């Protein structure tokens, strides 16, 4: 028997996004630290696929056992809110990359992207009622500020990539354990 969870089964699908985006950041860190190291990149890919499979299995198991009556208006509100938050996130990332390139502040692009990614977890925490996303947001904001202070130093970039990927993967594991 699957223990009850206060979260909608679709929350498990967030584990897929967290796993794959985390893997992307970790691949960047791997390349920054070790160059194109195929065994390391393969290990990251395998771990991401395993986490994705876990997320899909969790979603399927929860969906079968989910007995909530389902408020259609609330579901629409959450879906719309999710789309708005992500549209703002991606637009902000694009605008930051464009403006920082145009103004010659290329070293600030990575911290800016991490900052936007981190900030987008605050409204998601409220939208999904998943308070742990606030911790993810705060941790990513700290990484972004630290990366900004490190400037474009190679080790600072690699560490920011590693920390961001690790935070996203830890969030995926925490999310999948709670849904």
C-alpha cells in the first residue's frame, strides 16, 4: 500500500524536470572540471535517467491511488500559474543573456541565469503548496550571489555549475520522497 501524500500525483513529474535540468548543470560542471570526460558524463546521464524513471513510477503509482475529488478550477489555476511562472522565467533568462552580452558583462550571465532559476522556485512553492521549494530557491540565490562575487574565474564557474546541479538533484530526491 502506498502511504498517503498531501500532494497531487502530478507533483512527481517535477522530479523529471529537476532531474534533467540538474543533469544539464552537472554536465556543465563535469566539462568545466574535467573536460569532455565520457565516463563522467555517462554516469550523470545514467543517474538522470534513473531519477526520471523513479519520477515516472512515482507518478503512475500515485495516480492510481489518488482519490481526491479534484477541483477543476483549482487545477486550471495551478496549470495557468505554472505556465506564467515559467514564461516569466524563460523570458527573464533570455533578456538577461541579451542585455549582459550587449553591455559586455558576459561573466555575469551564469550568475544571472542561476538567480532567475532560483527566484522562480519562490512562486512555485506557493503555487504547489510545496514549501521545500523555498529552500531550493534560497540555496540557488546564494549560489548565484557567490558566483557573481567569484567573477568569471574558471573554478568559480565550475563550482556554480556543480552546486546548481546538486541543488536541483537534491530537490528532485526530496520531492520524490515526499509525493
